């Protein structure tokens, strides 16, 4: 284990975390109204309606798959009697499908951004830096997923996952990541680069998910019939009016 491995897998993750937290706090302090996707739906809707859901829903499954693969140890699935071939098949089918959906949605969104002049004009410098990194992260992830088709595939839950969980104990298991295949190392480095850029791009809007919407009270709406009506109030207080009804052509 050399100094480069210690720097990459023992120091860099904490530097990225510091940039992510401090950058997000700084952005919220000085650019609170910038926590937005800068929606361009008014400029073009057809491609957005296809690429947007593909990218976002696919990304949700990708994140869920990473959470399970990195945080759930292999011993736990063994206690649940989940066979290794079944776990790998699920990771390949579900994870591969989610990754392809995310990459396809991103490709549509990038094509839209290049094709529509108004959307292209709204592209910031941070977008130009984030999009290539995001594409490379997805491609590296799909390549790593495809390696499970090998006759003797690498078990990332005994290497990458062990390293990732050790970061939370502030005692990183550098050898576990240093001995991982190159594609997994590249995927991890690109992922850290993406998180370092996160606070300074439109991706920061992910931290503003409207979770309060789920528990907020209902908004009370009143129909037009509920407005104050002097005639109805008079009827309720004094009984029906005995005067003859006016002619229909007469306007009150």
C-alpha cells in the first residue's frame, strides 16, 4: 500500500465530503434562490416529458441499488438465505436496466439542450462541467455491472463495500479498495468528482425535495356559493321573504 492509495482511498473521500457539506451550506447562505433546476419546460416540452422521467426514476433505482450493495453486508443476505447467483442476477437485471434508463434519459436531455437554442443558451458553466462527469459515472457503473457476467466475477461486497462502510468508522480500509478492479476504482473516483461538483451545479436541487408536502395540512378552498349573501342571511334570520318575486327581466 503506497502513499497514492492512502491519498485516494483514505483522505480524498473526507475532502469530498467537506466540499459537499461546506459548498451546500455556502450555496444556501448566498444563493438560496438558486436551489432550483432552472426549469426550461416553457422552451420545449416533448423531449423533456420523455427524458426527464427516464433520468429521474432510473436514477432513483440506481441510488437504491448502490445503497443496498454498499451498506448491506454479504453476511446479512446469507442469513436471509439469498443465494449468490440470485443476488448477482438481480443486480445485473435491475441495476443494468436502471442504469440504461438513466443513461438514455440523460442522452435525451443533453440532445434537447443542444438542439433547442433557448435551452442551450441557459446552460451554465457548471452544467458543462457536470454533464460529462455524470455521463462517465454512468458508463463506468454500467461497465462494472457488466463484469458480473464473467465466469469468475469480482465480489464488490467483499472489497468496495467493506471500504465504503469503513469510512463511517473514520478508519478507512484502504487495501480493500486498492485491490479492487480498475473499473470499480474509476467509478468511485468519478463518483467523488461528481459529489465535489454537486453543490455548485443545478444538481443541488436534489436537497430541496418537498418532503414537507407529505405532512402539511390541507389547503381550504371555498366555493362561490359559500360567499356572504345578504338575501340568504336575511332568510336565515327572519324567515322567507313574503314579497312577490320580481319579474325575471328585472335585474337586482
